[in-house]
């Protein structure tokens, strides 16, 4: 009797968790920008030696309980 009750409770909880996670909003932001690269010279000053492309990807997943 206890085994059947435990099985039924676990089944109900798993159904609840699956239905609660069904509504997920996914947002992805992709940014590309350029930054300067620099090196220190003999006098101690920093000089621009070139440019570097930098990518930034932000992913957000937000789940809402119905």
C-alpha cells in the first residue's frame, strides 16, 4: 500500500514539474564591438598597436509558472 502511494505521489510531482517548466522565454543578445590594443613603449607610455574585434553573447532563460 505504501509503495503504491509513493509511486502515485512521485508521478503527480513529476507531472507538475514538467508542466511548470513548459513556458520558458529565451532571449539572446549578440553584441560586436572594436577595442584598441596597446603596448607600453620604452618611455613608459602606452601606444596603440592595433584593434581587436570583441563579441559578447548574453543568453537569458526565464521560466514562468502558469
